[in-house]
C-alpha cells in the first residue's frame, strides 16, 4: 500500500471509523487506540482487498472485528482478575459518555441513547451502523457477515424495542404517549 492510498483511506473514513468505535466502546481514548489498530490492520491487509465491497464497508468490518477482539481480550483478563464479564447482560456497555452525549442538550435524545444501551449487541450494532454511520442495509449486512434479511429484521426489532422503551419512559414521567416526539 502506498502512502497516497493510506492517506485517502484515513482522510476519507477516519471520522466514521472513530465514531463507530466510540459508540461501541463508549470510551474516546479506547476508540482512538482501536482506530489506530484498524488502520494498521488495513495497511497489512490492503493487498488482499479485492474491492468486492466499498472501502468504508471493509474498514467497518475491520473495526467491528478489532473491537470484538479487544472485548474478548478484556474478558479473558478480567477472568484472571476474578471479575466475570457477562456477555448476555453487559454486552459492550460502559458508563462513560460518548462525545455526542456530552454535547447533546435535549433530554429526549439522551433518553433514546440510554434506551439504545439496553438493546442487544446485535441491535445496537445495526442501529449504530444504519443511523449513526449511514451505512446501507447491504453494507451493514456485509460488515456483520449477515444476510440483508437479518439486518432488516434486527433493525425492525431494535426500532420497535426503542419505541416501546421511550413510550414507557414517557408514561412513567406522566407524559402522554408520543408527546415528546410530536413537538
């Protein structure tokens, strides 16, 4: 890979890759570290990139795998520390705020983001890729190694779950259902 190809990939996609990793890890510093690892892997693997997908899709697949590898390593380390990470309950949750959460002033968007944290890992991945990173259904399917049908189904279930959770939160606050979203 020559320097111009690397610079093109980095300049074109580094914000998208960084934001994707930030949403997954909820840790800006960790997302930076993992972003660097993504580009190191991309440089090493570029000669085998066949162009069957877009460069962005290819980089997102690398980013997804890098983050999964990181959390697996963290899980193994925590087992040695007598700490158990329960993938079924905890997934990739963190209490740290994303850059977007720090700058968001409206309660309703924060509420939706909090509700997104309660979705399954698959649902969060699909919502982040589709709505935060503007990947198409086919690109999302390719990154995740799924069929387009599975992406659509997961997206549908995630959106339905989010709607239900937002409605319940509104009812708990004593607001009429849908009052915040219809303003």
